[in-house]
C-alpha cells in the first residue's frame, strides 16, 4: 500500500476512535488510590491533591453530589417523559474495591437527552446516598452511567440516579445477591450471571431532578448530565449491609460529601399540567 494511503487510513482510524478515547479517558484508572475515610490522607477532601489529573475534585465549580433543595429548584413542566430504551444484555458483576458494579458487555440500550443518545455502560451503588433532598440523606443510591461518542456533544456522560429508603427488598438487587455474596472482600474479582435486564431497575421517569455536575469519584470529571428520580424506592437493610460488607472497609460508607452548588441551575421536571 502506498505511504499516502497508509497515512490516510491511519487518520481515518483515529477519527473513528477519537470520541471513544475521549470518553474512556474520563474513568478512574486505579481505584485503590483513594478512599472515603474522614481524616484519611486519601479521603475526599484530599482527592484533588493526590494526582494532578484529579485537581478538579477540589477546584471544580460543577462538582457532585449536591443537595436538591426546594428553595433552589426550578419546576419545569414537560409533556414528554424521560426517554429510555433499555434491553436485556449479557453483563458481569465486579467488586471494584470501593463499590459493586454491573457492567453490560454489549448493547444494553440507551437514553435520549435533548436529541443525543447515551448508551448504558454500567450501574453501581453508594451507601448512604450521595445526593440529598432538602438535606435528607437516604440509605442507598444507584447510579446508571451512560456515555455518548457524539463528537459535537459537550456532555459526554449522563448518569441516572435512584434513591432508596429501608423497606421491602429491592427486586433487582435480590436477583444479584448470590453473586454479590460470593464477591465479599474479593477486590477486582467478577462473576458472570448471564443476561441482566436494566429495565428491572425501576425509576420514575415522570418526575426527576436535572442539573449539570460531575463524577462522584476521581477524577471528578465535570459536564456530567445528572438525572435523579424524585420517587424514592425501597431496599432491605440486609441488602444495604451486603453491599457495604462486600467492599473494602474504607468504602463501606462510600458516599462523597456534598459539594457546593455554586448557584447552578437545578430543575425538577414534571408532567405538563392539564389545561
């Protein structure tokens, strides 16, 4: 093949792979380098000092989580619900040391936000919840992480969050309990449960909070679109205890402290009022 043709082919390959590289570069590479312990040199107040690439954790103006206070929320009425198009897909369950995560290995579907499609990548849990509503912290918070490779999109990551209070066992978690139990203290180990249907993660898509924030673990990447379901679901105390027991001692309470909202726009999206 002529040299010019080889260069042309290489440039084409880089153009195709470039968006994917941008997205993947925003994920934590070594998840053992930080913790959640108060007073620890690797705790949340020091994340931004541990690595130059993590500096935004301390000096960013769009950090998450935040308090969703009625006094700060703008109520928006829309006729359309949040558009979700999930489907069953093969997945693995991983003990990442600081949390338990479900990673879908193929096309598990997507959500649509303002005309941009975000593909579902993984889901993981924080206990207690990271976001608060009017200052109230709940027992558990689920994050469904989505990404887009659309080159023109300023927001490469979108996260849907669901909050849980102690009550009846959560059906989705109940199906995962045997695999999570086998991963207790097994950092970087994973299980292959087969097909997992993300549609079984129930959330209200009629009323939800919306704001622009960040990842809640290093490198605390900003310009993340957050969607937090207003309806609080239930989870059993035993399920919460299992998620805490499975991870490292420093991550049994793996919630980042609240961050300043810096007067960001926070919306509560609800159904359009009838005429």
